[in-house]
């Protein structure tokens, strides 16, 4: 399909395990965002890429969270030494540009840390 | 980021119009008003956005108050598929700003549609 694709859809990790979440944005989209959504809450901003440049990582909750987009297309969000409070849905969104264009969201990856 | 205030929940009957209010009294002159909705187990979906004038598209209408301190999302004929959480978001439109168009979601309004 032509939408934003995220994988895996579901991930169960043991506490302390490292995880990697993948996002395939819409082809040609310059902007890519990662959001974290806790149960019953609205999504919260984590980080932003413009092509391969990570211009804003102010929302990353700790240095255990790391994101990359090395070729300006696919992005990976990595969480090291997962903890129970990392359990959430991780959403990726892309847009053609940053200035007031529609953001397209993937279905998210539901991470459960046990 | 400028803050928005929405009712926690609203209910509607199928095929009736729905008016979802949003207050944003601290909106700046360059902020656009965006609405997204999130169906169960889905990512958010863009609905509509506007700056000053009322806007219409195939999904909904957006009515913006003259002073821009409030807006209303209008679903003209609610269907069961419209049951979702609706988010009203202010998105900075100033060039050179550091927001990069990121969306600051609040709690949103849970819309229940009764058959």
C-alpha cells in the first residue's frame, strides 16, 4: 500500500531487552515523526527527522531511546534496556513537508514490556 | 505550545449532525487549527485544518470564531464509523520556527455514535 507502514505491529519484550521498531514512511515524504502513546492518553512527540537529519529529539524520555533515518527514508526507533514504563504504542508519521501539510500516521507498534 | 481545551466525551445519534467544540484562547496569529481523529487500534487520521476562514472538505467542516479563540468541528451526518477520539491541535505555521510542524495532542473528545 501507499501508506505509512510500521513493524512489528506487536512486540513483547522482557525487561532489560533491547528492541528496534521500524517505520516505512510514504515515499518522497521529507518529514518523519515518532510519537509515544500511553494507554488512554493522546500521542506524545518523541523526535523529528527532516530527510536524514534529526532536527528535534526533545521528546525522547531518556538516553535509552535512540532514533535514526540514515538514508532519509526508513526510520528505526531503538529502545535499550527496556523498562515496564516503556510499554506503549509507538506511532510513526510522515508528511510531504513540515509547513502545515497533512501528517499520515502508521498503525503503530504496541510494545509490552514484561 | 498553545493549549486547547475539549470536552472529554460527547454522544450523538447516527445520521444526526455533531458539533465538536474546541477552545484555544492563547492561539497566536500564526497558529493553524488542525483536527485529527483516532479510531480504535488505529493511528490518528487527519480530518481538516484552517487558519481564519471556515473550511469544508469531504469529511467535515471547520467553523472558526472571528477572534480565533475557539473552533468547532462539524460532522454533518454522523455514522457509526465516526466513533473515535477527536483531537483539536494548534500547529505553528511560522517559518523558521522550531516546531517543525509537530503535533501536540491533548486528551481529545471521545465521540460515541448510537445507532
